[in-house]
């Protein structure tokens, strides 16, 4: 494999006609890093394996009634947390990733058992989970642990909002995540130059943010999560529609569509189309995720955006609180939006390819 590395480097230098000035040792280290070559499937299976093993261990704890000893469970939680972080820093193998994820999740499960005797309205456990997750994001260099910690951070915040009956703050969190995703997307080059965010850690944070965004979208679409929140829904949809119009403008500039009249017409048409779905911000939110992922060719985000859009359209259509006429109009204008998006972007792209 080392010969292949040198052959590839030599081929690049031959094509450009000069010696390539790079840090060959650092490049070689990154090339041979097994964890960098893990597919998304392996990473997901590692997380699922850790979850299943954690569930089995928690079942054992309850069967043996060790959960009654709070001191023991507190020590066990701290031991699992420290061991998982240390193991991930020291070793670099796929199987050990699964073990470290298992221990990491068990540390949270053990801590949750300790707080089980508290009143259910208490937010102390969730703040502890939030603190540990943020600490993990700061000190861990592992893809999987950083990804899981990002999800736990979002889940802890949602649990705090729900416990304190401040579910409206989910919309604030949703818009904040959208702003962070925009920042990560448009400053990818700068962020990846930061030592603490280099390589897989940046990718883990971006993926974690996207999945967190999806979780918040789901709760936003649930009418039982916030009752009679039509004003908040319309405000959130308005923010997302504004972001979508801005992204459409960026894409039009990318494909050299500089005609002001055409831009205004497209913007007005999109504004009218999405206005009919403003009562469900999850629809415009999923379109936002789809567009920003398309802009940087982020395939995971594109796939999630398409799936989310189909899912939320289905929920919207089967919402019994809306009349069939409103649903039909919303579905019609959504179809018009996608046809417009196809002809404006993809046809424009094909014309440039022919040139």
C-alpha cells in the first residue's frame, strides 16, 4: 500500500510538471489512517453496537439490583466516562470504537440511574448530561464520540425545554442550528485549518449538527409538542423562507444567472409557493437543509433533506386540523417549487456543460 501512495504522489507531480510541495509525512499518516477510511455504515454499526451492549448491561444492573447503590453507580459512571475518552485517544481501531461508544453511553445511563430518585420535573440530570457532552466535544478527537456527544447535547436541551414547559425554545434552537450549519458550510476551508477541528472532527460536528437539526424539525412538526403555536410556526417558517431565498440567490449566481428581473420573478414565485406551507416550518426547514447540502455537494445532507421533505409533506397531508383544500394547494405549490428549482438550476447547469 505504501508503494501505491508513492505512485499516486508521483503521478500527480508528473501531471502538473513540477515537484509537489507538501508535507509528505503528514499526508502519508492521513492516508494510512484506518479510521479515516471507515464508511458511514461502519460508524453507524459501531454506534448501534454500543447502544445494544449498553442496553444489555443496564438490564443486568437492574436484574442484580446494583442500581440501588447510588455511590457505586456514580463511581461506575465516572469510570466509564474517563475510560471511553482515554481509550479513544490511545487506540485507533474499529472494534475499540464500539467498546468506547458502549462505555460512553453506559456512563450516561449509570448517571441517569443515580438521578432516577429525583423528582421527574428536575432538570439537574439533563444539565449534567449537557455538561458531559460539551466536555466531550471539547476534549475528544474521535469521530464517533464527537458525533454522539453532539446528539446528546441537542437531546439534553430539548429535555430541559420540555421539562420546564418552554417548548417554544425548540424553535430558537432550530433556527440557531440552521445558522451554525450555514457558518460551518460557508467557512469549511477556514474551520478545517483550525488544529482542533482538522479532519474527522469537523466532519463529525457537521454530521452531528445536521442530525440534531433533523431531530428539532421532527419536534417542530409534532402538534402535541407545542399546542396552538401558530404564530411561532409562521415566524420560524418566515426565517427559513428568507434563508431559502438567499440560498437560491447564491445558487443562481453560481450558475451565472445575473438577470435581475429573472431573480426577482423567481424569488416572488418561491415566496408565494412556500408561503402556503408556512404553518409547518418543518417543510421549509427540510428544503433549507436540501439546498445548503446541494450547494456544497454534501450527500448525507442531501439524502436526509429529501427524506425529511417527503416525511413532513406526508405528515402535513394527513393533518386532520387542516382542510383538504389547504392541503391540496400546499401540495400543488410545493410541486411547482420543485419544477422551478429543476428547470432553473439543473437546466442552467446542463447549458454550461455544453459550452
